[in-house]
C-alpha cells in the first residue's frame, strides 16, 4: 500500500473527550417568589425582563412574545450582564439593585425606572410575561 492510500492515523485513534466548564451562570430554576425588572428600548417597548431569586442563586432573562429580530437580539447584551454579575459574585437581588441604579444605555435599551416587582413563582412570572 502506498503512502497516498493510507488513512491518516489520527482518524483511527479513539477520541479523548475533555469536559470543559463554561462561564459562571446563575441557576435557571427558582423555588418561591421572584423579583423582576422590565427592560425597554429607546421607544419604550418592553424587550425583556430580568428576574432574580436569592434562595436558589437564580436569575435569568425572559423575552416577551411578538418581538422583532432586533429586539430579541438586544437581549444578548443583557445575558452578558447576567454572566458578568455572576462572575463578580453578586447575589441575584443585588444584581437587580445594580441594574436599577445603572443609567447606561445597553444596545439602545435600559431598565425601566420603578419597574421592580415580585411574582409568586417563576412559573407564574413566565406565564404573565407570555400573556397567559
């Protein structure tokens, strides 16, 4: 057999998989009440909600239904904010307080002043956001 016809030996070896951790994230499941804030674009259209629950070290981003692609894509910047806060070791409720104080514009959007509210559970909050 010539060297031109030989299979590459790398293709005959067993693959060695290595588990790699991703960036730190808050839990996505919460037990008990959740607090949340509304995020709106520069036109006042709500593009999402940041929710938090300290008991489960949980927080997340929820996008309401019926938004266009640009509004949905703007949520990525808010997800990065969540990951950044977790990597700094900030508690979920402290994250909400920080977002309420922050007046910077993130991709043409910001937290709606005075929008801090509470829902009895994450499931009820998500149902409310979906219009259910």
